[in-house]
C-alpha cells in the first residue's frame, strides 16, 4: 500500500489495514464477487500475479467450498495460510504451469484470476499494449488450467488499442458470457477495468455469439460502498487509530538502493532504522535548514555524507 499522503487519507487504504488485508486492491475482488458471484462455488482457484496476496486473502475468506488456492508471482510472498499454496515463478514458463498442476493435485481450476500489471511508462498506448499482452499471457495459461464452465478475470486498460480486440477476438469465442467490469473501489481517473469471462468452453468448442455484439459494462459494488475518489482528512474521525501495514514488503526493489545509500555512511552515523520501520523514522521539520557551520563530509564516491545530528541525517536520507 502506498506512501503518499493521498493514499493514507484514502478510505479503502485504511479499511484494508483495519480488516487485515495486505492491499486495498483486495476490495476490487470483493466487489467483483459481490456483483458477479465468482467465488461462491469455487473449489480450486488460481491467483496469478498474486503478490502481496490481497486477492488470495479474499478467496480464502469468501469461497465457502474452497479446497485449494494457488498464488503465483515472481516476487516472494509471506505465508497466506494452509489453504494457499504459493509458487514463486514466471507465468510464461512451462515449469510454472507444471507447478500449478502439482499444487492442485491435477484438479482443473474453477476460477483463474489475474490482477497483475507491468510497470507503466505514462504513455497511454504503450501502457495499454503492455497490459493487454499480460492479459493474453494470463488467458493462455487459464485455457490450460480452467475446467469446462469455469470463469476468468484479468485486469485490462480500457482504450482504443488492444483491449477492445482482447474482449471480442480472444475472450468472446471462448466464454458463454463476456463483460467489462469496473469495481467502485477503483478510482474513476484510473483506466483500469477487468475483463471477465464466465462459462468457459473446453476442448476447442467455440461460442459464435460473443464475437460481433457489444461487450456489456458492469459497475461492481453497492451504492453504500465508500467513494474511492474522495480524500478524507485523518482528523475527521475521532476514533482514528494509526495502523502499520498488514504485511511489510519482502525484499522490495527500493531496499537495495536504500541499503546502498546507507552503506556510504560511517557506522557511527547510522542513527535510524530501515524505512519500513515507521515507528523509528525521524521527522524532518518543514522549516529545516542545514547548519552551514558544520562541513559536509564526502566519501569515495563524491556523495556528501550528512552532519552528525539526527535531523540532518534524516534530511539526507529523504533526498
């Protein structure tokens, strides 16, 4: 979950921590299931691109007849309980497919989910293309894993590019019902939505009815759900309690850069804990100005090391 002040005022961000979910994205699946009833009869569920595990948490909570949930991601994940088998692997690799079948005991999946997204570039056409390619990869794997009549849901970016052909040319012939769903917890400014296929046709049978007609758009969630586009001040609620994230990242990419920066400091000047430990963080006053009378030390790389006082050190670490 995010570090921005906007995220910390976001109602779903705070609600996720209150209810024990690892990410606010968990409510996307909650609202998709509440409208489309994807999980009620699911016994075997495969969650692709699952880290940090919020969707798998929802699966174990909402799927009453669940036998096993398989969570797959390139990143390492903390344990999600006995009903979730975690696989660290690439969804495009043959070894990952074999590992999933081994985890399910050879059973076909009732539901395949994918909430993954590649790194965005800020270029709409490029981002739409990359997201559509990931959705196609997820569906190629789902075709092997799904039982006849199963369901599939994957993140897609709505646009004029590959997303429209993805619905009609790829999902349309393979499912009895295809729709585009947007959870209420997904911000209106976000172009993300979810392509959902219900009633999978196994073993080469095709559905010719979904290829030429318009794909329906469904808003998922009830009118009583919180507004994802509103930013609520923390002081608005008298009973607000500051909570740490449910699960801290395991070996996040930024940690290497943070450790490298700290390694440039003399040991006696390392006064703060890693950034993940919020309670040990040092706040930098808004009117802080470095003490010009204290000369900056420089290491072999030429980077300035901070002065010995804690405030100067905290300011340097936030550069």
